């Protein structure tokens, strides 16, 4: 459930930081009763950015499929990755 806090609560930085880290969710900050800011931990920010990046890549892949572009064989891709990164 999202946390919504008034901007005056930002004075207590330790509490806000602990909330961000314990809830692993953004905290929405209001000013005069309206949304103003979003505060989150670095971990949450990185997770959200990774999700956005994944969604963009999925949308690009769907567009490539729709446009009939040549697809790579998954077995070949994984074999190539294993050959490149797995130590023998």
C-alpha cells in the first residue's frame, strides 16, 4: 500500500529513509494536499528503472516480431553465451 506523507515529514529524514528501505516502495509527498514529490531508496529506484528497461525491450521485441524481422534461435544464443562466459 503506498505511503502518502505531507512535505513537513521530510524534516525527519531518518524516519523517511527507514520507511523507504523497509517498505521497498516509493513514498508520495504532498504539498498543500496535492501530490508534489516521490521519495524512494536507491534499491527501489534501480528496480523501477530495470522494469522500465525490460518493458521497453519487450515492446521493441514485439514490434520486431510484428514487422517480421528475423528471430534468433534461443538455443544458439544460450550456447554462444555459455561459450563466451562460462569458465572451463
